[in-house]
C-alpha cells in the first residue's frame, strides 16, 4: 500500500492546524523516526506528530482514520525488530512529550504514567518513596514502548515481565475512541483481559497513552555477586539448580567469555574472561545472606571458584550498568560495526542444549557474537557484530539466527522472549504457533482495525 | 434465541453417532448440568455430551456449529455467577472425563493437564515430585474452569492468579478448529497474548482442552498462624502494613466475627469470635521465622494479642480446610438456606473504607452475611445466607450487592475479583469499564464467534 501525495498533504494540513509546529515533515525529523536500533532498513514516515496528551492522540488518530493513513506510535526508538519503521509511510506519533508521572499511590504500590516516561526517569522519581519499578530492558526505553513489546529484562526471573506488572491501560483505538482497560484493583475477572491484549500488540491495535504500573518496595537489603565458571555448561547447570531450588533470586544473568571480554573493555571491568554469572539478591539482611550462601554453594558444586559478592550500592550500580551496556559493548568490539540481537527463549531444561549447539554454530562461523542471557527465564541473546553494508555478513547472521530459532522452536521455545515480532519475527510466527493461532491473531487485527491503519506490516 | 426441536433432534442424532452413550438427553443429567453453585435460575441444556479428548471436543463443536446450537463447557459446576447455565439451551460439553495429568516437567517447573483435572487431584499427584500448584478457589474446581474464570484464591497474594500461572492453552475454536496459544517458554513476546485472551473468557470464545501450568517447589518451611483483633479495622490495617512492608506472605485471609462463629460451628474450631486473620508463610526455616515475627509485631501494634503459629502440617491442613469451607459454613448457619457470594476487589488503601461501609449496610439489614477476604489483594466476599424462594430476601441481597459494587467501583475497584462475570455481573461491566471497552469486548466476541454459539448470554 502506498498513500498518494495528495492524501498526505490533506492530512498534513489538518494535523498542522491541530498541532502547529508540533507537526513536522522535515526530512531530518522523518529520518529520525524511521528507524529503531535494529538491522531493519530505515523507512521514514511522511509526517511526524508530537502529541502532548491523550485527547490530542485521539484527534491525530481520527484524522489518520479519515484519510486511512498509517499511524505508528513512537517512543524511545530503541526497539530491536523494526517496530517503528514506517514501512507503508504515514504518520509517526511521537509520545516523548507525554512524559509525566501523573500519580504515585504509595499505599497501593502502584503509579500512573504517560507513555513517554523512561524507565530510569521513573525510578529516579520514585527513589524517595522507597518504591521501584523492576522491569529493565537494556535500553532506557519508554514505558509505553515496553508495554507495547511486552518487554522484560534482568529482573523478570523474580518480578515477571510487563504483562505481570501493568494493572490497566488507556488506549486510543483506531477510530480515535479512548478506552480504559481496567481500574486499580490488584486482580479482576471482569470480562476479556483487554489489558493483556494491548500489552505486546506493538501499536497494531491502538496507541497506549496511559499506563497504571505495579510498584515494589525497595528491598531492605540488596546484594550483587559475580561468579566465573570453567565452562558455559557449568554456569547453566548452576542456574537451573538455583531456579529449581526455589531460591527467590532477583537477577541471574549469563555472559559468555566473548561478552565478558567486551564489557571489560567497554565498561572498564577486570573480570576473568570466562563464562560468568551476574547475580542479585533482594530481601531482608538475613534472607539475602542466606540466598547468596546457597547459590555460592551450588556454583562451587559446578566448579566455580571466585564467587564475589557486594552490598555496596556503587559496585552494584557499576555492575548492572555494564550489564545493560552489553549490547553497546559488543558493538564496540569492531569499529563502525552494527549490532543484530537475537532473542530466543526455551524451557530451562533445554537451555544448556540450546546454548551449546548455538555456540557450536558460532565456532564454525566467522561472525563475532557475544552471548548474554536472562537465563533464569531460559532467554538469551546473541549480538552479531557486523557490517550492515556487507551482504555476506548479513546473510550469515540471517542463517545463524534462523538455525537458532528453529532450534528453540524444536525445544518448545519461542522466537522472541522479550523483543517482540515487529518485522523480523513475522516469518517465524506460524512455525511457532501454527496457522490456526496466527489466524486468530489476524481475525483480531481485522476486527479491531478494519482499515489496517495501526502500525501496518508488523506482527501479522 | 431458541432453537427448534427439529434442529436439536438432528444434532442429537449426529452427537449420538459420535459419542454413543456419552451423549445424553436424560432429564436428570440435563438438570445436573443446568445450574452451578450460584443463586441464578437453573437452565438445563438440551443435550449433554461427555468428551474424552480434544479431537472429540472439536467434533462436538463442529456439529453444534453446523446447527448453530449453543455450546456450554462444563467442569466442576462450582462457578458462582451462572456461568454454565444453558440460558439459550444447546449442548453442555462435560469435560470431567478429560482428567489426566499428561506431563510433569520437574526441571522446568511446569505440567500439562486436561481441563477436567481438579485442583486437589493435581496437588495430590504432584506431592511426590516436591512441586505444587498454588491456585486454590474455595471449591475443588477443575483447572479448565479455573482458567475460564481467571480464578484465584488464598495464595494469590504471593503466587498470582490463573492468568499468572498458565504458560499456554489448547483451545477448540467455535468452528471446531484446534489451536495452541504458545509453547513452554517462561516468557514470550510472539504476537497477541492469546493465552491471556482465553483465560477468563468463560467459554464464550472457545473450549479450553489442555492447560500448561507453572508449578512451584514446595517450600522448605511452611508456617500458618491465626491472630484475633479487637475490631475489623485493626485487622485490615495490619494487612495493609504487612503488604506495604514487602513481607512475602503466602496467605493473608480475613474473617469477620460472623464468619469465625460459622466455621467454629461447621469445622469444629474454637477461635475467639472476633475479626481474625489466617496467615501462611513460605520460605526457608529462617525466613519463615523472620516473616512471622515481623507480622506478629505489626499485628500487636494494632492491638492483636494472641498470634498463634504452627508448623505442624496437620494443624495447617485443618485450618485451611476450614477456610476453604467458609462458604459451606456460612450456609450451615441457617437450615435449608442457600448462599449468594459477592466478589468485589479494591485498591488496598480503600479496603478499610470499603469493608467498614459495607458492614454498616449489613448492620442495618436483616440478612446474615459472613465476610471473608483475600485481603492482601483487596478482594473480599460476603456470603448472603438466604432463602432463594423468598423474593424479599433475594431483593435485599440484590440491593446490598448492588450498593457494594457501586462502592467498589467508586474506589477504582472491580465488581469481580475472581468469580467472573457469567450472568450476574453483566449489568455492571459498563459502569466498571465504560461503553468503549465493553464495545471492544463485543467486537472480539463477534469476530471470533460470529454465530454466537459459545456459551451465549455470558459476559457480553
């Protein structure tokens, strides 16, 4: 589908009247909104609108609906599967100016935020309240984007993903109508779970303009630890036993030797260049002590020797910043290179097989691809470090990613643990879920967005 | 809508051929399938089919689709809002013969069950594995029914509800097609969350025929406690502070004096007839000790004097069986009486107001209504003990329930925390969620079940 210049111009006139200089067709602005952090080809929108509130988003969508113009919500631009690329042109709705935390209900452990709020901004804001929001993808993403991709991160093993931490949403529908999917009760059985329907729908069913989030008390005690293993399999076995033992670990992250080397260089750490776990424990002083002793014991049983733990906030922050910068560290391994992140997730009993077979593939390839993983959930990423202008390298990454996904699916896993479908995983959905389930998704999309204006070309 | 006798007879012939004596039109069988445990008027189906596997459910649904005959999935018959009443006649699909636990993956902490498996059956089966499934509505419901109503129970404050504990579903669609909504990965961002769409859809979008559940390790230590308060408000304040302190309590249940009196009589306990909390702590020996000391301290600050705790399995079982029998105990307060259970849930900061105002209403009424609550989640129930043949008593219960729901909604709560909509909460959905959100639900229903054959008359 491609929209005629005439239609775009008519829509632009109306949007211009609504938004003034917050409606832009400047090439630089369009380019900035045409590409996320992924390897997918840039597709600039025709028009970029900067919305300031839900009512305005509704008016923008109504104008787009009138002209049947594609609408692509835009947050941090940090997605990893081309989610915000305007493959059919249209209007990018930039939500970054909607960045207010509108309510914090301390007694109820919840808060209400606009979609442009960044995860770090939220936690800085919350610090004095003694509360925090745990979901932490690598990038400093927006809460709206995280909701839209069903994001998670390093804390998911303890606190769940976005789907587990949202009480309700305000959504602008494809006809501009505004709905609220629920109240602030901790649980409800009142009809279809619209909240979970919109979480992970990647802007294809509507635009999320307000999010009510669950919060948690900052634990009385927090300890972090690093521990190096003789090989990657021992590290994974330690993870499996930790999870199976029911230890309520808050973070359990695997880095392979290549990734450790990369972050040593990028973040100035001096870890042994071996398979390594980054761990974090939350609880009372006693409980944190007890948990870390148990995990230390498990790791020693699998041959680890240098379990180092700390309760110093500074050391912890440094460690986790390094972990969050893993992708950037990978990229920095090669001057001018780009990064392509994979995202499979498998049942934990298959994690070791999946990772070992993947490492064998990598050993036979010339591409560099550090490995990091939220291994407590069975989720891990490779970061292919490559030259996107080199078709051979791109084809090799494609080949390795495709084999990796087939492997994960054969193990009852998923092609995407937390990044979402976007453009990159569309072709795998049917092998993962079957024609029937994908057919249901297509039915939902057609029913809720009959003119296919909401982020067309994604998921389905 | 009412289906002609001719159509029913033609369908019956086909179902009979498919199922033999597992297809019944006997009045007693139909009557047994026309009413759940609620106050709603019995509506027997025209035909009852006893299915033994997913393929058979698919064939049954195909026949019903051909004749546009209503299809009502039937599990334990323990629902509380008329979910299984055949308000438009049709075919009740009894799933009780599909009661196999088909896989337990100990390493992955998950299992696969058929929908007719009962929650107690599952935990008895699991006991030797060291694992358990935490969701526990009062009745010994089927897992399929619990999934269909998004059930929860006493453990939800720690372990979440059905929506948090299902990895994937097999669903027979209204055209008989069979889909699977996901694999066994702990998390996935692969498209729309079909799993959560069918959880809580009450059989109106399809029939759930297989469920992959999350399991948990049986905690190293479990302690239960009871503690009595001078008044109900002190009990609630203790709950609020416990939750806000981040104590990972597994169960925190409130019973008012009327309910305590009822279970003393029904279950042979001798608790002081006062507002009482039933508590449970899960963790290591140390952690359980620490948690219970902290909660004891909190309760004492609010005037409680007799915090009694036990780690004896026998005592714990007796206590929780009494709690699960609370509704039956309420019913037993009056010979020949029936029971009508309410189900609001509010943000915990409003719980005290909500309960106190509700108790004031009750004080002015002649109806008896013991109160129990999963108060850690802000969810509580009244059990009106009444004579269903007395229109005055029914009208009084209706009036009190209606005021209670309006109160909860004005506090940003929900009309149903865990029972579901069924017949009884339909009229409250728009006040709770708005025309727009209910409109989206109607659109989903029309798209996925265009002939409206799946459990018609429920939710929408």
